[in-house]
C-alpha cells in the first residue's frame, strides 16, 4: 500500500468547510490535488467549499465516511472536523470527547475499511497545557492539557499513533499555535460563530466601537500581557500539503509544531489591529482567566526541517491586515455580538 500522496490524488478533507480546512482545500487545489470536503456544516460554510465537491455528513459516521472514501477513490485524509472552543469544552466535555475523540476513531476505522493509509491530523498547542518554564515549546516538551479540548486532541493523537503501529497507517499530527489571518485573495476567511479568537474579536471591536475585555495584565511577560504565536492560515494550509507529500514518516507517526516561533502580546495584537482598521479597538482589562498560560510560542524547527516549510507571512501586521481585509469585504458569515470576552 502506498502511503504518500501525489499531485492528482483525491484527498478527503473532513471539516473542509471550516476556517483552516477551507484554506487547506485552496492550497491542495493549487498544488494539483483534488479536495473532497466532508463536513456536517455545523460550524462551517457551504460558500467556503470552492475547490471540489461537498459531502454533507457527520464525521462520527464510519459507514458514510468509508463509502465516501471508496466512491471518490481517496488517497489521503486531512482531519480537521471537530469542536474547537476551550470554554465550550469546559461546559460540555462530553460533546468534545464525542466529536473529537469518537470522530478520530471513526476516521481511523473508515480509512482501514477503505484501505487509505495517509492521515494528517489537526492537533494543537493545547496538548502542552501550561509550560513548566518560559521559552519556545518543542515536540519533546511535556504534554499535559489543562482542559477537555486539549485532552480530546491529545487522545486523538494517541489513538492515531497506536493505529499507525497496529495497521500500517502513516500519520502526521500538526500542532497549530494561533491560526490567524485570511486568504490574501479575499475568497475565504475566518467566520466562526460564536467567535472566541482575539484577532477577529479585536477587529470587531475596532470596527463597531464596542469594547473588548482583555484577561490579565500581570503575567510574567515583558509587557505583562499573554503572548501567543500567530501563524497565518495560508502558511498552515501549505504545511498540510507538504506533510501529505512526505515520502517517509518516521516510525509511522510524527508530531510537528506549526508556528512562527515568535510571540506577540495581546497589546501588540491590539495595536496592529488599530493600525489596520484606522482606529484602535476599545478595551478594558479584566482579571486573568483560569488556565491561560503566560506564553505559548512554538519551536517550529522540526516542521521547518522535515517539511522544508517556512512561513511566508512572517510579520504580525501583514497577518492582521489580511484578516481586516476579509472582515471589511466578507463573502459569508455573520457578525455575532461581541462577547465580553477575548
Ligand atoms: N483555529 C485555531 O486557531 C486552531 C488552533 C489549533 C488547532 N485547531 C484545530 O483545527 C481544526 C479546524 O479548526 P477551525 O478553526 O478551522 O474550526 P472550524 O470550526 O472553522 O472548522 C471545523 C469544521 O468541522 C465541522 N465539524 C464539526 N463537527 C463535525 C462533525 N461531527 N462532523 C462533520 N463535521 C464537523 C464544522 O462544521 C466546521 O466546518 C480543529 O480540529 C481544531 O481543533 C484550530
């Protein structure tokens, strides 16, 4: 069975109607692959499915997944579908385990049935939890999620690694740091509802004049605000295409961080949003949230070496400019009321 994929192959993209999935479909199409989106549209947008067919289905439905893989002669799978909110996972851990863990189990069973052997999995920096010390996080650092969302993604990684051992699957888990920005050509962008990510919330605040609450200004960071590693969604998308084409996956399973390796604080984000929008977002400072690590910044050297991947959008202002351009001329999605949270 061939593990790697080549141009012309059809790739099943679960969650391909969502934010990162739709950008990856565009990158796949430009690299000569044919993306087939599998999504229940619970949080995605049919308007974002522009580069191949959309199969509407639940990722926990093994039979439908397997028959879709066979019907479309799928050669590889990129699995994005799942629930993504840390706060939501604290309120409904059962739902997160159901969609995110049972979803992975179903994808693995269907791949086995349909004889598909290459899988790229959307993982997250949340698998690291709160780092023991400041610094760049590498894949060899301790894993210890601090919320059910992170637990469910780490459980997914472990189930995939075990399946690589058990039945010859080859998989890469890509641990994204903070996905941000939008398609530079403006076709697709971030349209979560509800939105919980800082950049789109800050843009909404700047454009609407509503106020944003920032949680904590007393972190042990240079300016006292949380620092995160913002990576452009088109750079994330390209990394998936490169991982699909790897001709060898060490030990059958590899995990790789995807970030720029540069931290930006909440205040730096707010300033960059203000520059892009022409006026700064109003914001107030609230108390820290439980479980917010001061700093989450990737050491991306493994992905750089293994995928020969470098972020093309290597500057926070440019990343945010693409997000603002999308928000000003958005082709789908609604503006939800700005929650008093960021
Ligand atoms: N956005 C980030 O910053 C970030 C960071 C790290 C990891 N991730 C991971 O990346 C992946 C994609 O995130 P996103 O921001 O694009 O989210 P998104 O909500 O925009 O996309 C997820 C897609 O999955 C679909 N979906 C959800 N449950 C489903 C189910 N049971 N069956 C079929 N489809 C289902 C939704 O309709 C949606 O289109 C997720 O797995 C997430 O955990 C995201």
